[in-house]
C-alpha cells in the first residue's frame, strides 16, 4: 500500500466501531481480467428499516492507493437472499453513494462511509429474502424501483462506466443500536440473478407471539427511535439541500471571480508596459531639456556675436572670394529693391 500507516489506522478504527466486520488479505479480480491482492472488510452492518433492526452483509475492498482513491463496496447476499436494485445498489451488488463519489483523501474515512451506508440502506434495503415454499412470511410493502444510480467514485483503474447521479437525493440517517437483533428481510417476487454465496449472517428473529398485545418498553423505545430518525432525516435533507444551493452559488461566484482576475491581470500587464514606455520617454525628455539649458547658458555667456567674425575662411584666397561674392550679392539686392521701389512709385527717375 502506498500509505500503509494511514490505511492501517483507518481499518483499525472501522473494526473497533463495527465489531461485526473482519478483515482479510484477498485477491480482487477486475472486469478486464487484471487482479490485485487487496485488503477487504467483510461482515454485516446494522440498519433500521421501518423501526426493525436488520444486519446487511457487505464487503469493502481498499485500493492499494487508499485513502487517495475511494474503496470499492459490494453487498454480498447469503444464499437465501436476493439483491434489490436501487439508486444505491446495482444488480451485481455494487454500491454507489454520494460519499464515494465525493471521496476526499483528507477527510473521508471508512467509518464515515459505513455510517452513510447505514443511513442509505435504512431507507432502501439492498437485499430481501427469497420466496419460500413453506412458512411464507408476509412481505413488507413494496418500494418503488429506481432506474437511476449514483455515479462511481473517482477511484482510478479500469472500471466499467457508471450511470449519472440523481441530483439532491436525500440520504436518511440510520440507527445503529448495539443491541439490535437479526431479522430476515422482506420477501419479494422479483427474479434478479443471485449473487455469489456469502456465509450466512442473517437469521430469522425470535419474534414475540402474535397473541401478545402488551406494549413493552422495547416497543416504546423503537417508536421513539423511529420518530428521532424521521426528524433527523428531515433536518438532514434540509441541510443537504441548503448546502447544495449555497455550494452552487459559491461555485458560480468562483468562476466569475476567476474570469475577472484574468481580465484584471491583463489590464495590469498592459498598464505596466505603458508605464515603462512613459518612464523611458520622461528620461529622454529630461536629457534633451538639460542639453537645451546648457546650450542657452553657453549662448548667454558669449554675448552678442559679430556677423563678420562669425563667418571665417580657412585661407586668405577663400576670404577674397567670399568678400567678392558678398559685394556682388549686395549690388544685386540694391538693384532689385530700387527697381521695386520705382515700380511702386516710391521713388522716381530723378
């Protein structure tokens, strides 16, 4: 096992709380033919159905990755029992529960799983007694058959696909009294295929004689337990419904917040990029401003500049050429402006 210490503590705690269970190391064969040696817990768990206690035979296989993956759970009827298909159990006896589907390695454990089984089977018993040719007992009122099942927990490995989960299926709270006696489960006319033989654990109870009409303390206790069970079931259903609605709202809010976070991050990245560009432009402008200030100060220190001194030549010959060109340009400008003045009548020929 990947985490043997955790698995050992979980098994020991379950065995201490449910004395009717025992463990053994056995070989489990998967649907594809593969097999593994796994620990399994076998035995019975107590349930209360319509105020009467029963013991349900089960088998829990722990994956070698326990508790990272949910266990595989089965109902193992005795030869005189038959599986009753419901939302929690398929025709092969495999158990489907919300607890398995939502298995959490950090918080889920075997004791909690068994308690959920007790609650679920207290409302929908997974097995019933096969019809007998003699001494037929009257059956309990038949329960409606369910065509949908709970989904398979995410336990890893190659398992067959499982049907979709019924939304918000209420889960009853069972009674686990230690002094509960064994009763045979109700008969039925269903003809489902029998499950492999399991050591007989359900026996016919010692029922009180039919002619006794005295209300005993045990009857009062059973009535009170049933009333408490109904009250707890109602509160539990309300709690589950409210929690599911709140969880849906929180999940939707989480999705919206994550989308908003992505958009905000994109805006922040864009603003950071623009901020970097602006800081570089500011530094460049400061450099240019400093250069202009320096040039202005230098020009202020130089005073007025003589135009004739500002233009110089490298050789005397070039200076003569420059002076001759300047004189020619001055003569041309003088002739041009005198002609313009004459044309406009500013001066006359005299």
